[in-house]
C-alpha cells in the first residue's frame, strides 16, 4: 500500500519538482526525527523519574513507618511509666486511707443504698466479724425495733445500747447523693461513768448534809434510851422482863450503829495514811469473812500482781473490801447460785486496780444505776441499811480513786476499784 502511494506521488510530482522540494522535505524529516528523539529521551527520563519517585516514595514510607513505630513505642513506654506511677500513688493513697480508717477507735461501717455493709474498720471487725447487712447489725446491737430506713435515712439519729458489759452510742450519718449511711458506734462507758459519778457526788453531798442533821438530833435521845435500858437490865429480876429489856437494848445498839454510819457518810473521811501492801490488806479482809466463806462453801481465787506500796488509810480501805466481799457472800447464799469469788490485782499505767468478781446472780441494769446511792438496798428489810456501798464510794473517792460495777443478771458481778499510783498520791 505504501509502494502504491509512492508511485502515485511520483506520477503527480515530476523529477524537477521533487528536486526542488527535497531540501524542504529533508529538513522537515530531520526536524521530525530530532523531535522524535527528544520525545523518546523525555519518555525515558520520565520513566526513570517515575521509577525513582516510586522507589523514593516506598523508601520514604518505610522510613516514616519505622520512625512512627519507634515514636509510638517510646510514647507507649512513657505512658506506661506514667500509669505505673499513678497506680503506685493510688495504691499508697488507698493503703494510707485504710490505715487511717482502721486507726479510728470507734467502730465504723459504711452502708450502701441497699442497706448492705460495704466496708468496716478494724474495730468493727473485732467486735462483729464479717457482718454484711444493716439488719444483721441492728439485731446484734439489740436494735431490732429500728428499721433500716430509720437507721440510715434520718442521719444523726443516736441511741444508747449495752452489750458485753459496756455502754455504746450508735450514731448514723447520711451519705448525701449516694444513698445509705455511715454507722459510728462509740464506747461511752467511761463518759457515762464520769457523768454518773458527778451526779452521784452532788446527790451524796446534799443527802449527807441532811443526814448529818438528823443523826445529831436522834443521837442525843438515843443515848438516854441506851443508858436507861442498861440500868433496867441490871435491875430486872424476872426473865420475861429481862428478855424484853434486852431486845430494847439491842435495838438501841443497832440504831446507834446506823447513826454512826450516817455520820460517817455525811462527813468527808479524815484519812490516816500509812504505807500499805494492798495484796496483804486484801488477805486481811478475806480472813475477816473466812467463816462466812466456809459456811456457804464459797471458794476464793487470788490472782495478785506485784504492786507498789500505797499510802492509804488501812482501816477505811479494808472496810471497803470487807463490805464488797460480804455483799458477794450474801448474794450467793441468798440466791443459791455461784460458788466462787475471784480477786485480781494489777497495774494499769500509773494506776493500781483491784477487781473483785463473783459468779453469783448478778445485778439488774436498773439496780446497777443506783448501787452507790445511800439507803438503796436489794436486801430484805432488817438485813441492810443501804449505806455500805455508799460508804465504800466515799472512802475510795477520798483517796482520789474510783469504784465502778459491771454486772448482768445471771452472769455475776465485778467491782473495779482503782487507786492512783505512788507518783499521783497525795499525803
């Protein structure tokens, strides 16, 4: 086809014409060839450039990826270190919070909105173990009449409860915005004892003034009764008359003893202090009631500790021990319950403590509150004046000591007497 086209060109263009335009054709051909060469070179250069671009892009991508991975690893390790530091801080804070929570002497329980106990401090665990519900806590406290709602929803509610021979206050605080409450149980035994002692001292002081006046007024005519009864006893000849006068004289002697007790109660004891071994003094008191102990088959258990010598009035403190031992003997004998009196002496800081316990019938909470009141007695008429323990209270407090009682019905009674140690004693 190309040959045919050439022949046609030859026919249409005579030789002289071809010769005339051939320089132009040759020039155009060279230009076209040069242009083709340029384009070919450009194409090859573009291909090389494209290859270089692709390779560079791949290498750059790999480099960026490697750089990003290295940067990410460093960042992750840095974040991990920060998290570990914060975890340590949180653990230390939690441990510090728990130590602080456990160091609270009051019993504390945190209750959620469903009345479940979510956490307790060490004091609460010690007394109630792993208690889990508010209802269970109320039951153990003897507050079964108090509902969960009453206990938790009305913050600040407080009640006094007694268990294990101690008095506790139960107070709740609402957890605002979270529901539930925080229950705080505080041992207020000592506070109550101090309040009762203050009240007792005021009451005894007022009663003492009154009884002193009455005793003095009675003692004068009583002296005359005793004198005349003794004279009549000497002159009485027949036995019936003598027996009547003897009863009269015995009654007068009893009245005199009561009046002397009243006077002793109304006066502040004048102490005749001497250096005294308290354990030895207790043994003397036991000897004074040994016959009664033997008759009723009561055992004495002594648990003495080494005690410092105290500067006390031997006669008054011995009378305190005799009174308490006599009361224990009589309580055991009258009730037919119990057979042991235990006496323990020990030191508490700079205080000397004597505990006299029996396993007798115990004392009710109502009677325990009045045990040191003058003229209060649970004994049958004619068997007690109700002044014995009041005198014990006066004698002990005159030495700047204290006397208290722990007791539950059916579980015996313990009297706790504390004296200041040598460094606290006055003359």
